[in-house]
C-alpha cells in the first residue's frame, strides 16, 4: 500500500507541475462546457431536472477526456523517456505500478472535471437563472459516477499506453477516447426516460463504469515487462 | 553461490539470434566488465538478467534468484540505464525520495544526504534535474542506483556521452562504490580502457557469443605469461640477442619489435635470469620493461577491428 501512495503521489505532483498539460486541460475544461451551456439552457426550457441531466451529460465525457490528457504524461512520457525501464527494475509489481499511476492521474483529472462542472453550472445559472446545485442526483453523479469513469479511462488508456508502441498509441488513444464518449452517450440515450439524471441512468452508468474498471484491470494483467520494454522507442 | 550465473542463454528477435549459448558467472564483490561492440547483445543480456526480457533458452540467476518472477529479489539489485531513470521535472532530492519510497529505504533523508555528498551534488540538491549537465545526471543516476544499498549493481554504459573529465569522475565513483559499499558491479561497456582499469574480470561478447571470459590479469597475460621488452644499448646487437633469448628454456616467444625485443615468458619469475643471460653473452642493456597486452588488443583479437555486432 505504501508503494501505491508513493507512485500515486508522485504522479499527482508531476501533473500539477506540467504547465502545458494543465493549460490544455484548463482550456478544454472551461471552453467546452461554456459552449455547451447555451445548448443545454435552450433545450431545457426552464426545467431544473433536464438542466441537471445536461450538466451530467457534459461532465462525464469531459472527465474521461481529462483522464486521457493526464495519462499521456504519466504513462507515455515515462515510456518515451525510457525511465519506465528503471521503474520496472524496482521491487514494485507491474500491477501496483499501473494502479498507482492510473489513480495518480485520475485525481487531477477529477479535479479538472469538477472545475468544468462548476463552470458549466455557473454558465447555465447565469443564462437561465435556475439553480441546479441542490439536485441530489447531480451531486451523486459528480461525486461517484464521474470519478469511476475517470478511473476506468485512466486505467484502460494507461494499460494500452504501456503495452503499445508510440504510433499505435496515437491511433488507439483517439479510438479509446471516442469509444468512451460513444458508450457514455449511447447509455444515456438507451436508458428508460431518455437523457438526464435518474436513478436508472446513474445505476447503469455506475455498473458500466465498474465493469470498465474490471476490464482495465484484466487488460493491465495481460501486459508484461517484456511487452513494455520492447515497445520503448 | 555466484552473484550472477548465466548458463546456455540464447535469445532471438524476429528470427535473428541475438544471444547464442552464452554462459558466464560473476563472483560476489567482483567488478565485472561485459564487453562487446554495439549490437552485440550486451543490453539484451542485462535486460534478461533483470527480468525485463525472457530468455529464449538457458537459465539466468542473480543472487540465486530469478528477478522476473521474484519482485522482492529486485530490492537487492541496483540498475543504471542510459537515461538514468530520473525525472527532469523533479529535484535531485525529490527523485531520490521517490525511489527511496519504492525500495522502502530506512531513514531516507540521511541516506540521500550521504549519497548526494558522495557524488558531489549536495549543493544542487533542490535544483530540477532538467538543469543538470549530462555528467551530473549520470552521477545522480549512480546515487539512485545504489540508494537502497543493493548487493549488486548493473551499470549500462555509465560513461557513454560524457567528456573525459566526467568519465574519470564516474570511473572513480564506481571504484569507490565497490570498495565502500562492498557491492558486486556488473559493468556493461565498450570503453576498454575504463574496463581494464576498474574491472577484475571480463567477458567479451561478439556475434551473440562469448568470445573470452577470464580475469583481466589472465587475459592480458600479466599473471601467467608475463612479457618484457628489452632495449639494447646498441640496436645492431638485436639479432644476436634474439638468438640468446630464443635459446632460453623459460622464453615462450621472442619478437624483435621496433627498437626493442618483445619476449613472452613462460615463467613469471624469470626476468632476472633473462637479464643475466644477456649480460653473460656480453650484450649491453639499455632498458628492461615489463609489458602486457592491452585489453584493446585482446578485444580486437576476439571481435575484429570491424566489430562483431549481430
């Protein structure tokens, strides 16, 4: 457990020191929700529950995308610099290394997602005059569903980045991120009651997120030291 | 039990044999030099020993353990690859503290202080590694590699890319470490001069095979077949002197070479008898100098001047 916190703590500190990634993440976290806020406000026609659903629908893909941005620094950069080889020679298991890194980058990604949600709520409140921060399901969504999906994305993308070469990673990174967003939008569309926050929607999203984390753990378990070393550029 | 045991190791990539039936051992406390041209398979061997790659055939053990299967065993092993394993965006202290956490080092602050002083970076401890020179990074990399007091440390081309001053500093540091920390050093290098100065034994790898494996003293002939170069006061006496030398029973070879006569002796203690025989023959001696073959000569003999990459 100690090595897990050492690895995760280091990834968080490095994420906070990477100015270029922080700027990219901040721009996306603010620009995307502000632009979407007008659409949500126009479509909701004053209904607080629909607005809360719109905010939830925006925040989840933003969080997943934040996970993707921070993963590049924790997994891909370590591989490109070759420092991953030294880490693989420490007495830390590969699974523990993956877990520490995935959670370490999930934390700043979650913080960015919360900033994004705050900006979205502020923008919609400013446009519609309706306050939605007291919607319990929206709070549940932000407190539980968003972090589960961010962990699923950092875990899966991280495992893929460890296992694949640089060129394959460029392609697969985009495929994974669009895959995630497609799944999120698809789930929100197919659940009874349509898009929005409801117990059913949140339950399905929670179950799908946990299933994706389990899948990411399974994939990470298949990655070997040899595979990582042979794909170092 | 040896610190490193390699038996019948083979490995190929994409149908190309990189290592072919490689065997050698490294004793505890030795400074071992693993030599070979670029592409000979040195780094592949180290990666297999460290459990980063699997052997195609054969068996490897480090401190009697298989590092690929045994996470805990890696706590007794230090490693320095070309990139030093350091994050440019962290300070020296932060980098070492991170690795101290991974290895579970007791009283890390004290150990880090000690090592930063040893490698001469105590006054730059809080600077980002990105501001360090290549030589400073390498010294810090060595400190990182031995932070957890390993029993054996693998150094992959530690002098690569360094200027002569920094190379010497790193070389002195390796000798100091071996002496002070009493650890086995596995040095992967193609700096022959460096290896000859600091290593007790070497293996030469070329074309995926071990071409020579012995102590440096044995390989260069300094122990079993010492050589001397005799310079005569009158170079015109060389032919006569050569006949006298060749007739001596303890002389294995005689080669008039430039101004002197190069003699290989079968008896390490026969130099005074050689001098006496020449004086008895009425020859005037200017100088008698012990000479041995350099590791470079041995290397070229086994590898060839064109190199022996796979």
